């Protein structure tokens, strides 16, 4: 599979890392030679320095025999031109574009869009993907991370364990005996900053951050067992009225069980646009870090604050101020992954990384077949890989206890036919089974070998 990735920023680099690791022929194009050099030095990819919207640059990148092009530059206009040229000049079969402008998105998702006029097969909107992630966090407010697998039947939750957690100092193997009908499986633990895949005899301690798989219908019970509330949010303050905040506010207005939201936006013009578009949401114009404005938004009575401005530091400080004013839960948008280590010291409950969210969305759209999903954990410390088992896979036909998995790998959930199973040592892996596996970054290549990963594309 020959893939051209236009844009070598964080999103482009991460996509290139995943696709090159799967033995695809990947070429990265960017107008910044330093970003191209970083990609070629750290990944098994080719690099071209130049504007990806120029046909001669795409020719050098091998566009005439490319199977797919991914336009992920910082410019919507450049991304659209790339797809148009890829279609009209090079007839590249598969074209994906990242678009941020709400105006473009409204046109593309409306009846005005015609593929012959703007030939983009898949449009990825980072803001819309982040809004979806924010809604997931709000739906499980006591979890700092949440992602769905196996067609939405299984959730992976990130939970911080407090002193009152009922299962502290209990070996993990005993959880099955204590809660025999519970589907929860702990696959990852971060302790004192270090992430690892736990063994059956390991115990959990206060302060641990755990990653646990559970059936969607067992979500509330799983949270309860690990000492967390599953109460619904009724009042939310959103700081940031741009595309992300507006998308979240729209979604909250459309919820069956209405969640009352208030939006705070610094830019007056942006605030006026939000006020015009929202029907039942109060929009306040001002600084979300201002204590008086937070009081006007009734932050002390809110169930959660969602800080989604385009400034990481503003999001962090606003969340801290809101917690100090009595808001029990804070979720913030963080672009810089190095800042995520501040979450626990600052008492911030959850964060959303738009780059990880965007990369996961793009990979989800371009994969079809054996590898179905990849989700990055933390600062690319580990991955959850959802894949279908092949008849040629070394694990096929064996019980889990008999498979020589690396120490950093655990199966979190398994679907056999139409049934979701909680994996145990005696569970047999057969052809066609779909498994969701937690793997430390250093063990991913071995996981791919064990799965005999074969990636098919649309």
C-alpha cells in the first residue's frame, strides 16, 4: 500500500508512524524541511520538502501510483486543493482531508456538497472529534479517559483510585471471585508516573491510575466497584465558545435528558455567534479565569467545567480556579502531551488531547479489515489495538494461558461471534474472533507478529 501523507506535524507524524510500522510504503510531504527530516530520521518513511498542493511535488512523492493521500496540513484550503489535484491529475483512489473551518464543514456536510466538485472521500474535523470525546467524558464524569471498542459494546475507562476505593490492596485475580458476574478487566496501571501492564497477583493502591475494560451495560457498576460515582451531569459550564465549545453545547441541548449549560467566551464576536446559534444555552462574554464571571456562571452549583479554549494554560488555570470555587469536576483540552503529567497535581479530573483524537479518527476511517482500531494511551506510552484474528495468526487455536504474550500485553475484551467475553486464561482464541489488546509501546511490534496483522484499506 502506497500512502502519501501531506503535513508532518504531530498528526501527520503519528499517522506515518502507524502506517509505516505496518510495512506500508509511506511518503511524508511538508513545506518545513525540519519536520520532514524529523519524520525520515525517526520513521521508516520517505520525505519530500515542498508544498503538497503543487503537482510537481506530488509527482516527486509518487502520486502517480499512490493508493491513498491524507491531507493533514494546517491549512484547510491547502488540504482541499491537495485532494482536488490528487483526484483530477493523479486519480488517487482514496483521499482524506482534515478540515477545521465550520463554514467548510457546513457546506461539505450539507446537500450542497457534491463529490465530483470536491472529491474528498473522508473529511476529518478535529473540533467535531474533540467534541465527541468531551461528551464521552461528561457521560462518565468520574473517569479521566473513555474510549469505546468492539462496535461500541465495550468501554475502556481510565480511573484514578482514591483512598475509599473498596478494592484497594486486593490482588487482581481475586476481583473475578469477588465479582463473578462483572465483566471488568484491568489492563494498565500508572503508578508514580510509570505505566505498566499488571499481573494477576498485583494489588491496586490509592493514587493509581488504572485502565479497565468493561461491557457498556456494566459501566455504572464498574465505576461503583472502583469507588467512583456514575451520577449524570445536569449543569455544565463550558469555557470556550469556538467550534469545540459550540459543538458540545449543541449536543447537550439535543440530549434527551437535558443538561443545562452555560458558555463563557473571551472574544465578543465569537460569543455573539454562539449566542445566536444556541437556543437554550446562556452565553457570557469575558475571561473564564475571572472569579466574578465564574460566579455569574454559577460555577459553585455546576456539576462540571469543560475548558476547551485554544490555549492549554488558560484551560489548566481555568479548571484549577473552577475547582477552587466549588466545581466538583474539571475536564480540559490539552494540546501539549507533556502537560498531562500536571493533571493529578492540579486536581484536574480528565483531559482531551485533540491530536490523539484526530489520529485515532483518521486511522479508524482508513482501516477496513483485520486492524479495526488503534487508540493511544497517555503520551504514546501504550496502545489499545482492536483486530480480527486470522487463521494464520500464531495465537489462533490456542488458549490465552498458552500464548507467549510479552509482559506488557493484556487482552481486555474479546468478541466471539455475537457474544462479548471477559477473557480468562482458559479462553480459546479462534479465527474470526475480534480482540482488543492493551500493549506497551515497546511490545506493539510483537503484538503485530502474533496477530499476523494484515491491514486492508477501502
